[in-house]
C-alpha cells in the first residue's frame, strides 16, 4: 500500500478557499503555481515522451470526468452558493483541456 496524489490534485481547491489569492495552486507544479494553459501541460507530455494521440486521450479523460465531478459537487455538503462557484471554477479549468 502506498500514498499517491490524485491526477488533478489541487487544481481547484486554493481558489475555493482563498478566492482573492492570485495563485491557482497551493503546491508547485513544474515550478509554477499560476497561469497554467494547455500548452504548459503539453510540455509535460513531451517530457514523458507522449505523442499527440496519447495526450489527446488524456485530455478526453478530463472531458469524460467532468460530468461525474459536477454530479459529486451537486450532492456534496457545500451550500448552494459554494456548489455553484465550484462548478463554475471546475468548468473554467476543464475548458483548457477540451479538444476542439
């Protein structure tokens, strides 16, 4: 048994707790805490020697995951305003990964 981080660990939580904080994440990701883009994550794919098809498969996973994440937020213990804010934030963040 071992500890592992979730695939998108911390991409949203900081903004939920500290909305005025300019940083997008509490932990560093590749030396950054803010101003992420799809291009930034594409560079990680290149470092892992993933081809475009493999990266698109990863991004498609975000698209498939999004409705389930929203469903979980809707049944969470958060009040209605925080649920709406969380869903708005998660949609905004997921948009950067959606393949057009």
